[in-house]
């Protein structure tokens, strides 16, 4: 194990997050809704996530905010309003399940997201962070290399996984 950690330190020296990287917590929404409701800017009300007027990106931002706040079940309810095969949805379903302790189910979602899009570097980063939490540094390094091979060098996905490998600390968003 020490040999793997030493190799990781030599291959991936500590760097600061790249400019434009997203290492900050999500910004607080203008209006915070209760439960799994989402603020609809058009109607200026909190609505159920199934409302057709909500855009995909708005749903993702709400999911990210909920996840940062530890509201994983609410985030999953919002994700359930999205296309079941959307790689982003699969990625966040993996993340929320992992954070809820459903590691195997989380990995299943990550694997589906990566199968649909091998260049899904966010899914790879989150999966790698889960591997770090499980003590599988070698598996996390595989995901880190895949992120780099798919053009993710310098991205938040790469930097956060690298930091997790180096420190054992993972992200909640």
C-alpha cells in the first residue's frame, strides 16, 4: 500500500486547482425550497421537479445544492424527474447513493454513466473518490488516468480526485 501511495505522489504532485475549476461549494440559490421542490425562475415559485418549464441545468444546480447540504434523498427525487438514461443523472444518482452508504448501487450508476460516455470525467472522479474511501487507491489511480486520457487534465474532476488520493479527503458536491 505504501508503495502505491508513494508512486501516486511521484506521478501526481500536489497542484492547486486549475483556474475555472469548481472547488467551491455551490452558490446558495436565490430562494431555497423545502423538500424536493425546485425554484422556478419563470413562475417565481417553488414547484415539483416534474414541472415541464424547468430546464435540465436548473435541475442539476438544485441537485448539487441539495447534495452539498446533505439532502441526498431530496436530490434523488429531483433526479427522478429527469430522463432515466441521461449520463448526468446517472452520475448524480451514483454520487447520492454513495453518500447514503449504498456503495454498490452508486458504483452501478457510475458504471452506467461511463458506459454511455467514457469521457464522463465527473462520474470517473466521483467513482474514484468512492474508491479512495474504500481504501482502493489503485482503482482510484485508474480513474485518475482515465480522466487525464479523456481531456480532463486541469479540471475540477481531476484535481479533486488527485487531492482525494493524496489526502484521503473527498468532496460532498
